[in-house]
C-alpha cells in the first residue's frame, strides 16, 4: 500500500497537469486550466510529504521530528511567499515574476544535483551522467533567468550584448562542461568528481548569462518562453536524480510545451529558434544608423480631436501595448470601445504575438478587463484589414508597430512581422514622449503624415477620452 498510494496519486496529478495545459491553450478555458493545475500541484505536494512517512513507517528510516519540522516549515514558507506574490504583483510585473520563478527551478535542480552527488559516492555511470546534465541545465536556467528578470525589470539594458567571438566562447564553455562531465564519470576519488561537478556548475552559470545577454529586448518574450522550457527539463532531470516519476512527467510536459510555444513564437516573429537557443547564433551584426524619420516632426493632437475622429469612424482598431499595462488603463479602454460599439462603430483589438513582455500578456489584461474574446484578434487576422480601417488607436505600443521592421535593413527588429497600422486612414499614438521603445530604437511611425501623437499618461489620457466620447 505504501508503494501503490503515491504512484496512483502521481498518475492522477499528471493527468490533471495535462488537462491544465489543454485548458490554458484557450482564453475561454484558461481559468479552468489554472484551477486543474493548482489541484494537481496540491496533490503532488501532499502525497510527496505523506509518502515520506509511509515509506519509513515502522523502520529506522522514519523521518526525525527535526526533519519533519524542516519539511513543514519549508512548505509553509513557500506557500506564504506564493500567496503574497499573487496578491501584490501587478500584471505589469508578471513577466519578470515568471522569469525569476524559472530561476528558482534552475537553482533547485543545481542544489539537488550537488547534494545527490555528495550522497551517491560510487554510483553507476548513468546516474552520474543524470546528475551532470541536471546541474548543467539547471545552472543555465538559473543564470539566464536572472538576466531575463533584470532586463524585463529594466535594471539592465534591453540591448543585446554582442561580444566579439561570442559563439566561439559559447562553444568553448559547452565543450568544457562536456570535458568536466567525463572527468566526473571517471574520477577515482569522490572529491575529484565533486570538484568537476562544481566546475560544470560555474561554467554553465556563465553560459546562461552570456546566452540571454546576447538576446535583444524585442525578443525577450521568446526568451522567457524558452527559459520556461529549460526549467521544465531541469525539473525532469531532478526527477531522474531523485527517482521521482511525477517530477519527470511534469518537467517533460513543461519542457515540451515551452519548446513548442517558443517555436510558434519564433515563426510568428520571423526569428530562428536556433538564434534564440544559442544567443543569436548565425545572426549578422548590422550597423544601425540614425533613425530615418528622426529629422521629421511629430504632429501633436488633443483629446477633443481624437474623440471626434473615433466617433466619426466606421472601423476602429485598438493596439494595446506594455504602456497600457503599466498605466493599468485596460478597463477604461474597454469602456471607450464599448461606448463606440454602442454608436455602431466596428471595434476590434489587434494583438501582436509579443505585445507586452510575456506570451499572452495582452490577452490576459484584456480578459481581466472583460473584453469579449470575439473582438480580440491576432496580428495575421487584422493586418489585411488595416487599409480599410479609419482609425487605429495605439496605446503604449512602440516596437510592434514600427515600420523599420520592414523598410530599414539596419534596424535590430528588421524582418520581424509587425502590425502595419500606418496603412490605416489615421493613426493615433498614445505615448508619454517620443522616447524609444523597449528595443531601444526610434519609431518612424511617430513622424508619418497620417499619425497623430497624444502625449501623457495612458490612463489619464484614456479617462479624458472616455468622457469626451460619451459627450458626443
């Protein structure tokens, strides 16, 4: 019974995790998917704790009161931290929260590997290899996720760090990890094997930093998705080290789903998945000149003029961006589109695959504001209709509507599909200033003849715009 109970429970938890992923694939079922995943994780935690006692009941292996208290305390502290973060972290901070959570998974895999190595002297080569792989993947995940966290938080620049000979350096670091793994497998003394493992850890940490630092800010959503995949494989490796079937299954699910999502996003952004994995491998370093439109003049508008444009239109497209998320303006924006819809205006939202700084970031914000899924469209669904659109309202977005992606070969975002909003009759951009976007480049759209700039805090601007629309 002691052996059967956890295995059956793990199968149930694994099934719930699969159903959770299925639910999270659609906005309409995402809440249910999140609930199923939560239930599955609760089962996994409780069963793992209980199985420790069932496995050692009646033997000397029964956990001591001190270890029991340590386990209970760790669970309590983890639950408390998770609850506080869930309550306090704003949606705008969710990307960096996800990145730092990935780093925790990587750190856990590294620590599990080192402890396992210390307590498994003389184990077979297969187990030693599992430890080496788990620690290497965990270390890359940890340090890479920390760099991603700092970039998303704005603590470090979002520009790619393109060091001379960076690809050779990455290959050298990876080759050194392989060489140390061979030393670890053949070491005559446990101490030498442990030193080799610590060397793998150090080199993998440096590799993780370098890989993510070489990725530009515009591609960070893909990087976060890929780090999610890495964290899954790190968890699976930890499962092999601990002989835990549930951890292996869960890690494989997260790793595979993260890799698939990363590939889908790379296709949507016209990026190479190899470039993302290997820190820009194969990408050409282009000399970026001065922005083409920097000598132009932006046309500033006001609330009344924008309200007149919107109410006189037949077709309006709203493009939300990270600036809208920061200002927490999504609820007021929804009220504006509702007011326009009541007047007979055909209103839709256009979502770029990397709008915000996390896959699906804008979709979650709009769902939170109660925007109907039926009027939330993906980039490919909207681009063909933009020439027939009267007004496009760009709220806090910059890089995803930058025409340099199509007409400036020297731009860091050249080749990335963007929302072709400049093809509409009129574009109204809500921004604080003419400052560059997250990718660190100017946007010539601000200077086009059919573009009007409404400067100011997004929430303040849309609040005034809502009042003006309702007056008409």
